C-alpha cells in the first residue's frame, strides 16, 4: 500500500489550522491614488479554504516590498500628480483569530482582527501638478514609521473530503497614519469592503494541495483628496506538496485587475484602471511549541504585466501559533 505523506488526522488538522489562517489575513498598506490597492495581492496562500482547529490563534507576518514605475508614468499621490514613483515597505501584520467549535450554517466560522505597523518610504522624480495647480519639479523622498489601519475579518469554511470551500468578508477601518500631501502613508485614508470565495483541494494521502481565492473590493471615497478608487478583482493562488509531515514546498501567484474606473474631482488622470500579476516559490515548516503548534512560511513574488501601478517584488515571512489539532479532522457539511 502506498505510504501517506500526511496520513495522521492530527497532522491534517494541524496543517489546515496554521496555514489557512496565515494565508487568509488581509491588510492595507498604501493609498489607492498611487496605483496601490487596499488589497495586498498574495495575502492568501495554500490551504486558505481548509478548516482548522477551534480556539485562539495568533499570526505575525513580515512583509517587504520594493516597487517602481517608469519615470514617464504619472500617478496621483497625496493630491498631486507625480512621476517617477518608487516605493519600499517593511510592515508587520499581526493579530488574533478565534475559530468557533460550533458549526454555523454548516460551516466552521472564525473572526479575526489585524493591525499593521511598520515603515513606508516613497520617492518621486518630479511633481508635475500640485493640488493648487502649481508646477513643482525635483526629486522628493518621504519616509514614515507608524501604525496602519485596523482590518476585521469573518470567514466560513466547509469541508467535504479533499474539497474545501471558503467565504470571507473583510474591510478597512481607516484609523491608521494618513495625511494628505504626504507621499508615504500607512493608512489608506478611506474605508473599504472586500468579500470573496475560495477553494482548496488537499489530499493527505499524496500530500498534494491547490488553493484559489477570488475576491472583490469596493472602496469608499477618500474625502481628504476627493478620490474614489474603482472596484478591484483579485485572484490569489497557491500549490504545494508535503515532502514530509513537517515540510512543504510549492508555488504561489496572484492576479489583480481593477474593473471600474476611479472617480471624484481628485481623479485628474481619468479612470486609471490598474493591473498587476506575480508568481514565485514558497516553503513552509510545521513544529510543536509546548501545548501549541507553530508554523513558519516564506514566499516571494516577482511582479509583471503591471499597468497604472508600480511593479517590483515582495517577500512574506509568516509565523503562526495555533492550538494543537483534534485527533480527528474537523469535517463540516453544507
């Protein structure tokens, strides 16, 4: 008989508990007007739709990004039209999740509350048109170390054998550091609502896994700049193979597409629909910590096909702490 790489129900429950939470967290990093969205492409990952162990979990993610745009490409930033936009970010995304033991609508329910803190740096080669219509030329750099917005989230997950299904709802509470006219912000300056569906295939006998999460973002108007970003669609993908009960390797990817145009008196560049794609590797490791279970994951993305959005690369480092799994995997039905 063929040996199962992840044969133990206990290991199965552990895997879906620690990886799914780490991949289902949401965060906003920068303002929409610069071609950067509320949704961080790549935030979802492997096993995003698989139920886990009930109880309290904690996640801490380190996110580094480096992007730049062509010097001839204009963006709106802080109420001004700028060119030669470059940016770097080092963010910590952290917070608790509580997973309920009692099914809700036949699914496993969970609630999360995430915070953001870190460093954001943005630079431009020139300001083409200021908010009062004046023209100012010259290089400018802005750096901010502060806290970002608060991100609540609610999820429902269903399991049917190797097939798992997800619905999530999340949004942005705009309480983070934001100031009109500043190039670098950690808050986005407006509220946002995001919702979507996901699917995970995971076969413990072979160790093979595939996940996809499709969602949409509605952005409220930024009243500081009179700018309202359009509706965004985003697809996050993950595929992995468990080479042992503790180690997994795989690939990740994302595609982001704005489907309706920007609006408001601040949208001086027109609808400014943005797009970007990314792909890269991932590796993860599961390990016990006293009566809890830990998980570490590293994944990286190289971006391409960007339009009306800076392009570059980003790296994610995730540390997740969660309850030990039950002896039997959690299975819920519609």
